[in-house]
C-alpha cells in the first residue's frame, strides 16, 4: 500500500530488523535460512513476549479447536489430471491422492499454539495452527502467513484455519511491519523464516511439521516479504501471495526496501492474486508500477496470476469492517469482502495442494474446469498462467 498504509511501512525508531538472524541466500537456491531463533516463549494465549531471558522454551496449547470441516471428509475428487506444462507432478501413472475442495474446510481437525520468538532485537509473536487428526499422521507441509502493513494478523485467521483443516501447519507470523517500527523488509522476511525454525524445534510441532517443505503466503507488504523469504531459503518450495506491493515510497534506502520483483525469477512456482481498482491515483494502495502484475511478469514458469475483478487492495482481509484505520485509505470495492476472502482462501489451499503436495488434481481449482465454472464464467476473475 501507499501512504499511511504503505507496503513499505514508516521509518520509526524501534528496531525489529532481525539482521543477526541469518545471512541472505542466493535467489532461488542455497540452504541459508533465518538461522537460530533462540528460545521461544509462550504467551498462554496473548502472543506477547514473556520470560524471554530464561532460554527455556515452554509450550502452551490453547483449548482444542476443532475444524468445522470434519464433516466434509467424504467430499473429495479422486480423479487427478496431469499438466504437462508443470514439473514435480507425482500423480502421472499412479493412483491419484485425494483432492479436497479448497472452498470448504478440509478433513483435518486442528489445534493452536502461541509463542513469542526472539529474532535479533525483535520479539515476534507466532500463532501456529496444526493438525490433530485426519487422513494421515503427517508430517505436514508448513505455510507461513504474513500480514499487510499495520494490519492485525487476526485479519488472516480464515486463511490459517482453512490451511490447518486441509492438513497444513499454518504459522501466522506477527512480523514487525507496523507504524513506529524500523523499516527492514529483509528483516521481516527473516522473521517468517525464524518461525519455521521454531516449528522445527517446538516439542508439539517438530514431528508434525515438514519444515523442508514450506510455502509462503501473505498480503500487501506481507506478500512482498513472502516472496523475499522464498529467495532466502531453499526450504520454501512454493509461494502464492495476495495483492503483493513492491513499494518503497517511505523507505530510507533500497537496502531495507529491496525491489523484490526486480530480483525475480526464482526457481519455484509463484502465484499472485491481485486487483487493479487500487492501481491508480495519488494515494493508490497498490500502485501499478509495484503491484502483483510486476511480480508475475518477472516470474518464470510455472507461475499463476489471478485478477479479482471488483476487489480492492484490502478486500483480501477477513473483515474490512474490523480492520481499522489501515483499511480506510483504499478504494471501496464493488465486490463483497466475503466473496474475495473466500475465493482467496480457496486459491491458497489449491496452490499449495498442487505445489507442496505435488497433486495435479488441484489444477482444476486453479485454472481448470472448477476455476472456470466457479470464477471465470461468473466474471469474478481473469486468469493468466505460464
């Protein structure tokens, strides 16, 4: 976003860079990660830092959260189609894995764990959603979720719950992208990766989370740093982002606000959902020169671009009405917030089903028959792929 809700954030005085959390890897490769995160401290439901000097991580699980999707376990399609234009397909010539409708809750029940992890000088709250029961015992792919600039991570709860119900370990990471925090996009990206390191060591998650098979997703600034995190760490195998913005209008220099789309391509599948309503104007929230289309243009195949017709930049959050000040600067969208949010949840789940689970059956929900019937034929989206 631009201006007060700019994707770049403002240049505050509180450092949250996480710059000593690891070195940056080369684009699309290398094994460099965010590095050791230090001791995680659980908040017992608050997500705030506590006893961070003890060095003794403890874990507190919240009251059991059962996915409403447990009744949908029989709602599957078992006929997978192969896509000769993509790689990594494990379905050719083999019985297809189940394909669960990504527009509905999946077959896994799930629970949550909250912790606050030190990353450099920052204290980064993480809320993990993890499967507790389902068709198989795991380990499960891991997906990080990154919030938009100055937007509460709770606005992406729908995404985390949908992913967990589809048997992913979803990490909703409260990176330091807020007004009053020092601007450091590489530091924010490393905070996402530090959450993956934490999951790899956390007693409840370490045997459930496949931290070598990671996806990243995020909105606005969170989308930009999700792509950046994929560049830094070879554990990230795919990324799909929600109206990512590559802006640097409020940044002190390009070292802390790199041109991420200019750093593409990288050798993993990338997907981008976006809109054009907020692409123009003096206070454009997703300026055309920095929007999702610039990422897609620079990406190498396989890549997906989904333009959501009638959406605004903030249509992707769970509830615009409770989003607060940060959602007031963008255009008023003719398409209902709930419609965009549901569509985006389905695309995120289908994309990771295709590229983290390598199940070509999910192509139908991305570009194939189901996508055409549900979205394209109704004028909701325009799809491009390469």
